C-alpha cells in the first residue's frame, strides 16, 4: 500500500500496464493482480454471478459493507475506515475476515 492509504503498487509503470492509473475506479485487465505463491496462475473458481451475489449478501455486517466499499466502490482504505467508524487495523482484520467467509461460502461441497 502506498503512503497515502490507497491500494495498489507504488510503481506507476506497473499500474499503467494493468490499467490501474486511476485511484478511484481502476479498470481490471486479465493477467493483472497479485501473483499467487510459487508464481503460478491464480486459482479461480468458476461460479455463477447469482451465486456470488447470493453469498455476498449473506455476509454479516460490517464485513459486507467493507467488501462492497473496497471492491465495488473503490474507496481508499482511509475513507472506508472513516465511513465505517473503525481504525485501519480493524478494517484490515474485517476485510480479511470477509474475504475468508466469502471464499469459504463459495467452496464446492465435499462429496
């Protein structure tokens, strides 16, 4: 994270290559984003949009709001913490918990 509280790499050339020069609403491009451990391709679950929306709306508060503001509205972490009236540390924990809950809810059922 850069010093101004915004997400992303501090390298402008890396940001430009991925189309993320706008701190408010960066476009997404295939192949851009974090590289998984080992340098391989990220594991992507193929899910229906309806299922994702259903699981997202099933998240508890404040996890649901934190994820929505972070990923859908592209607020900075400082702005989100202020909106949700929490510290940056609490927001980081909340986002981590929300990602974990969402990932867990999207895992295929074991047979």
